[in-house]
């Protein structure tokens, strides 16, 4: 199946499922169409789920390249958003494990970088309050942070998140509830 453009044979915009089918058949042209449709959502997910990542754009690119290699496993749903979110989350986890191994190695030889301390002026302006919230989200456990980002900022449903993460939907709701409660406590403690 070859799709040279983002239109199907009837002149309609090609579905994400059709684009992935073409990629699975070896045509990489539709990858650009998928990128155009979904890259900003993937970028926003990565910005929120990996708050300390300085190379978000590289992760966005890697998400689409990895998705193209896994195109045959796309389940055919109307939107590739949840599939791409799952790929992005797996890349974050892989990168975190890689950096953790590197940090452990550096700590073992006494070369681990120190984290800069925050100044008292950090909470003074709205931008600094935003940073404090960003930090609080970054302190959430990875499971809670990912559930929060996928539901609250990406607008995914609980069942979609559960499918992407391979967990029961109840687990998603529990993680989301715990993340919200932890953020609320962090904000209240910061206001004191």
C-alpha cells in the first residue's frame, strides 16, 4: 500500500491507520504526515513527563522513528496519539535507566554532578510559581507523573492510558488521584 500524500483514493485525508499501514509496507513518506499531525502533542507530553530533559526535540524525533519501526504493531485505531504517547513514554523510561546507570557509575568514582540549590527569590513571581509546580510534578514518581501528564495535559481517557501503559484502568485512576493529592500537598507546603 503506497500513500504518496496524506489523501486516500477518494480525496479524503488518510487516516492514521492507513498511514501506519503504508509505513509497515515500507513507504516512509507517510511518516512526515504523521509527524505533522502529532509532533506537537508528543512534544508537550515529553516536556511534562520528562521535566528535566534538555533534549526534548531529539526525543520527539526518536519517538517517530521508533514508531515507524513498530508500524506493523499499530492496532488500527483512528488516532495514533495514544500509540505515539506509549512509544514516547517507553523512550523516557529507557533513557532514565541509561542515565541512572551512568550516574551510578559516576558516583562510584566520585564524579557525580551536584544539583544547584534554589534561591529564596524562586517563589516571588508567577514564572517562579510555575517553576515550583513544574518541580513538584518532576518529584512525582514516574508512574504518577506519567498518568497525570497523559490524562490532564494530553487529554487521554483513563482506558486509553491503561492500554498504552499496559495496566488496569483502576491503576491509572489510583495513580492520578495520588499524583493530584501529592501536588496539592506540595503546593500547600510551598505556600507556608
